[in-house]
DNA sequence: CTGTTAGCGCTTTCAG
DNA sequence: CTGAAAGCGCTAACAG
C-alpha cells in the first residue's frame, strides 16, 4: 500500500537510481529535485528501511538490552542512551530481559536477527555465553554497569569495589563499628561492591558477623526483608550499607515501617541516587554514578566499534588509525550524595 | 559474514525453498530434517528477519512510543506490554519521545519506516497529526492512557474525569473545604482529571480560588514548585489533590522539605501508585490504574487490528466476524490505594 | 548527472 | 515433498 521508489519513477520519469541517490543526499538537477520533492510529498513516500537495510547491511539502529525496564536505573540509562543515539542519527531498539537469563538470550538473538548495528547491554547473566550470536554475526557489543565473570568485554562502568570501599569511610569516620551490608550477589557488580565493603571493614579491623551479611537478589523485596531482619536482631547494627538502588529502596521501606528512626537508631548509606534522596526523609547518603556520562561513553565506544568493524569488512587500513582491537573497560568516577542519614557516634 | 540459507543449501544439497519451508515449520522428510538441524547448528544460522520482513511485509514487531522513558509510569507499562507481546511471539521496538512533540513525530516515522506491524503510543501531542504516517502506511495504532483532542482513536485508558471526581470524595468526606489541585494541562488526560476535580468541588458547593489551581506541566519539578507555593499561601489549603505520578512525587518532596507535616498540616491525595506509597511516610492515598490489565488490553486490541487489516488486504471476508472498524475506547476501572495522608477535619 | 543492471536473503507460487 | 524461478524495495557499481 505505501508508495515505493517505483511510484516515484512513474510520477517523475526519473530512474530508480537517481531517486535513490537523491534520497541519500546526492546531487540531482534542480528541476529534478523539485519534481522529486513534489512526488514524495504527494505520495507520502517514506523510505522502506527494511529494504534499505537488506542491501546496505546496516540499519542505523542499535539494540539496547536491559535487565529490567521497570528499574528506574535502567530507565534513566535508556533516556541518556536514546538521546546520544538520536543526536548521531541512530535509532534504538530496546529489549527487556525481565531479570531472566533465558529471556535475555532470546532477546539478544532477536536483536541480532533484526540486524542492529551494535548492542548495548546491561546484563542479567554473569557469563558471556548468551553473547555468542552477536559475536558470530560480527555485531559489536558494549556492556554497561555490569561486566561478566568469564571474559573481558568492552564495558563502561564504575570501579565498584573501590566506590564501595571509599563510601564506607562515611560510616567509619562517624565511628560506626557494627555495620551490616545488604547486597546483591547475582551479578559481578554486586559482588564487587560487597568486596569493597569487606575490605573496608577488614582494614578498619572490624568484624562482620554472619548475620550482618545479607547477600541475595538485586530486588526491592530482598532489601526490604533483609532490613527487617537486621532490625530484629538482638545485636542490632548501628549502620547499614545498601549496595544498589532497588535494595536501598526496599531497606528504606522497612525502616519506615518499623519503629526505628533513621539516623537516630540506624544509619543508612545507599547506592544509585534516583530521586530517592529527594523524596525520602531523612535525605539519604548515597553513592552516585555519572549515568549520563556513562551512557554517552557507551554510545561513543559502540559507534567506534561499529565503524571499525565496517572498515575491516571493507578491507580499509588507515595505518595511523590503529584503534585497539582489545576489549576496553572505561571506568568512570563516582561521587557521594550528601544527606543526613548517618549519625555520628560520639 | 553470518550464514545464509544458501550456505545451508551448499551443506545439505536441498533447495532454498525446502529450507525455507522447514524454517517456517513446514513438513520435510525426516532425513532432511536431521540434515537441516545439523547444518543450522553447525553454521550458527539465524534467520535474517530483515530479508524475511521484506517479502512477508510483516515484522512480528510492534512499536511502542512513550512520552518519556524515564517515567516510572511508562516503565511499568512497557514491562507489561513487553510481556504480553513476548507471550504472543512479538518483539517490541521502544521509542522515547523525550516529552517533545517533534521527537515524537520523528520517532513515529522511524517506527513506520521500520515496518512495525502496529504501534502503541502514550502520546505527548494532543492532536492526531503526528499519526498520519502510520495511517498512510496502514499501520494500526492503539493509544494508551491519553487520548487525543481532535479525533477518536483506538484507546485503552481509564475514565479520568470520573476517577478524579470520585477520588475527591475522600477529601470531601473528611470535611475538607479548602482544597487545592496540582495538575497537568498539557495532555487530554490531565485536563480531564482537572475537570473531575472542578466538578466535585462545584457539586459540593465549594469555591476554588485561583491560587488553588496549579495547572502546568506534567513534571516532578512542577509538582514540587507548586506545592511550595501552596504551602506559602496565607490562606493555606487543608488538602491538595495531585493528578499524576510525577506531580505527586514533586509535591511529596516539597512537603518533606517544608516544616509542614502530612497529614497534620496538609492532607494529600495522589495519582498513580508506583512504589511511592510504599516508601514514603505517611503512606499516600492514591488513585491507582490497573496498569497490567491496561497493557494487556492494549496489546490484545492492537493485535486484533493487525489481524483485521491483513484480512482486508487479503480480501478475506468472514461474514460472521464483523469486527468493528470504528475506533474503540476501552475504559478500565480504577481503585483507591488507602493510606493515612488525609486528616479528618472534625 | 542519469540510467541500466545486478543483487541483498528470504518467501512463494507453481510444476514436478 | 521438493525445486526452479520470480520477486519484496532498495542500493551500488558501472556505463553513458
């Protein structure tokens, strides 16, 4: 039903090649240009990207695969990624893994079959097997926020271990000694943050009893449940470190519902500030990642990879442009969002 | 680089037609089936959806265009839409309008050019002009949450006016008389809710002074700013009705930062409960929409439309299946999330 | 600058 | 059940 290039030919008498050239920004005689513009608008012609993609073998589209689309963290990332991509003339195909490795693998295949030019993924899986179809198809992949256990990949993230380690100073400097942690242990990122926590405690010469170590899923209800348990302990901690947004959210809920007050009864240090610190009372201390910059860097790196892989196919070899073929890990810095959720234990 | 159907032919000696048939679930001789399975897995063959789409003229993909991807409301919708779609064998192409009508129009065209089979949109524009490319291309569109001013479209939403009107009972029954409203006036939905508010007030015989009517953008900072202004009024309202999630969020922030307490000094009634009522103290009274059901209905309706439009093209006419060609508006019910953010004014 | 001619990888008649 | 052949709508040489 929609108009094709041939309808335009019928209307203008020009050849498909000329029309195609015009559509792709080539030069045509002024009179022809006018004819073409007229025909295109009269026929409501729109390029069939499917057909174009088939021949050019590129779609000007990148796939973005996130572990959960309803996570505010991912929503924020997606916003920035989308903006960066749009400004560079790329479209974005978003897929939701729904926290499920199988769905993730399936979605990745979907993206590959859709012939996206590249893929950005915030993975749920912790090993690289699911990326195989992309590799086989020669589609560049850039990870964000989480890297994988078994292999190094292009990745944009923060130094999670270090960020956690440093953030712990806030608690330690305020003389806290009984510090608990609620962390996710399903992904690399969560584990790194946990390590940072442990190192800080060890360096401070403080013990971390088993009941202070809540390691589980990356989910609000896990944070909620864990905080509840911590508050019911006879030997209650004076402070709790929560290592991601969902967990922080859940923990805040638990405290709100309890009879304990923050920071009077319990001090809190969270991770990934997304409006939470602005809505919740008291204002939370939080480790914050530069989400916009991370997104932009990821897009930049991906597009570079796409560029490179095309050159390789074309056989071009600009000798003085030896971009590294090795995986690159871009490590961004973090900052601390100040609040008043930490009490000084004089 | 990726394997094609022809590589499989070379490996199996079968014709492309047979291979294609197999790929699409057709019957082949058992021995051939075995050969094909082997070849496919050895070559890591994956169907090229681009090529397939070119000939079948369908992509098994629906586009979803939301006004802002970082809005939790949309994130939640997207999650449910994605699940419904996946369960029906459809992929989802998400675009973010970034609250910008131009981006929206451009994204819609992007989706059309990508030849999605149908489009679900939670629009930022309030008139239907931007949908024209989809109509021209014969691509069905289903709106969600917001309908358009100038024309009726297939749409899944709640009765916003009525929901607001009814929710106001909560305030009125608690003897509130000085009630302010913070609402969005940019989209149809916001306006309807505002009307519902006004009607409730009028019916109760209560005046609404100009300074109690905060009509503006659908944004957290607007809610924040407006609430601040309301709290500074000499003639402070005793209750405030906030007509969407972002505004509610902002308003909650403003109250938190002020010296006023909810519900002691100010009662609050919000809209669209997304975790907010679980994190914030006091627990908010809120109007909640059945987001999962709305998403499922939207998908169902869209797929029905897609089905129908194909039949029309094929010329099929099953006489006893006269689905309406008229726009359908599906109106879902709402419920009230109880809380303790409303004070009884004895 | 313009036109002719091949395909891109797949599905789809239509014979066999 | 299988195969040969004709495109889907577009781009990309290569001549003119």
